[in-house]
C-alpha cells in the first residue's frame, strides 16, 4: 500500500514531528499507521516517521551469479532474488496470468550479484519490482534482485507547526506522516485494518516446503527407507519436521567475493564432515541450499554422483554396504508415495485397534 493511500488521514511530509514516544521495526506502513492511530489521544496530534518506502529493483538479462553485491546494498537492504521461469503462454487462466509471482521462482541468494544488469529502478514494493521485469521490452528481463529497505517506524506525540512543506529539513530516507485535523479515529482504524487484511491475503507466500516435499529423496532399502542410495542412514521424518536435516555442514562464517570460491569452500566442509563422496548442493532453486544460523550459514551437502570412484568406494566397503555391492541401485521412492504408504499404515493400525476394542467389548458383555 503506497504512502498516497494514507493521505485521507495523514499529511505526508508537510510537518516535522517531535516528542518521540515509541518505535517499531519490520512493520508495513499500514501497520505503523494503525498503531499510531490506536495509541493517539486528545493530547497526541503528532504522527509517525516511516523508513521503508524507498526500495530498489535491479533487472538482469541473465541468470548467472558471480561476484558479491556491493557493501552498501548488503548493509542497507533485505535482498531477494527471483528468476523468471514462466511466460503468459504458460497459463490458461486469466487469474493465473495476473498473479505476478506465477512467473518467477525465488532463488536462494541474498549475497551475490547477477551478470548483465539492464536497469536499476526505484520501487515501492516487491510486486512492483516483479512487474517491471514482466513489462521490460522484448522479454529481455530474465531475473531480478529486489532490495527492500529496512523498515522502521518512529512515533511522535506532536507535530511542529512552525515547519511546513515550503521549509523542511526532513530525512531523505524517511517520510513523515502527521495526523490531519479532526480525523475520525474509528473510521481510520477500520480502514487501516482492512488494508492490513487485504495486503496479508495478497502477499507473496513463497513458503519453503522443499524440506517437506522435494527433500529428502527417498530410497527403498530392504523394507526401510533412506535418504541416500547407499542406505547408510534410515529416514527419520522428525529430522525434517524439526528442521534437523541430516546433510548440512556446521555453521560457517566465511564469505567469499566470488561465488565459485564460496562453493568450493562449502564442498570442502561437506567432505570434511561426511566424506569425500559429498559436495555442496548448489541447487539455488532449493531455498534450503544455504540456511542461516547463529554465526553464519549452514550449507546443504549431497552425494557427488558425477565422480568416477563413488560406486567403487561403496562397492568395495563391505562395512558400508553390508556385503550387498549393488546397493547403489536401490529404487528411488517418490515422496508422495511415501506419504500415501504412511497414511495407509496409520489407517491399518487404527482399524486393527478398533477391531480389538470391539472384540474385547463383545467378550465382556457375552
């Protein structure tokens, strides 16, 4: 919701504000306006200062990442990367075509720049950035980096009537919203609540379900399931639901200027922790490929099926494959099939339990 949508209740950048009484972080402008109205009283004719209206949108004609973003971008913005993966012809329904997020896939990248910058645009929100890419001539835009300004609201009890729109020294990185005279508080609250509900309903819900669906890859291992074709570890769904994924490095704090150096570092850490057959899983379409931790990032590891000696290593190790030297050919199981089988097993258990209870009741009353 842009700042102009609030001009029925607030003057925008007309007065400066004084007598600060509170501040909030990472809230939308409507949420800040709602809080300002809710906490206002007869003696409070101020408003709030909002930082977060000035986002940036970088458009690119490639999807190739290389060197890191500049330090000012990394320090000043929350960074999201999107690759364009669909066109209008990919959708039959007009409603699907109108949803900007259907054309893009969010990529696991908040540190590296993309090659081939074609435009740098100021935007007010994420959807506007996506739309700029879709509107770019000749379908040239292939990816975007959206830089969202860190949001901060500062609330004030009074506005300074001596400073007007012709004579102000406002912070260029923030906007002042001061109450208009005699606004209807109840109407303003209802209006802002509706805005918040609408924006929440239509927000980007790029939920990362990869760790629950695409990951893990399961294999049948003599009646049990495993997350790797060598069946060295049985599958435990609690590990995934609790976000305790088996194949992640320890928390790493090094960040390299070049993405190839960063990936080599991750791969070496995977080898150190799990063995030489493991490398960094650099599938950036998977939002869990790199996960934040207390002191840095954890990198996802995978078995390097491209190396020449991975079959030999496991087939010659009787302790690992328990004498079955064709274990690397274990059948891969779709995760949906695993879920269906799991549901069936639960239903069968409940039916047996119910039958047992019925038999007990029958014997008791006989």
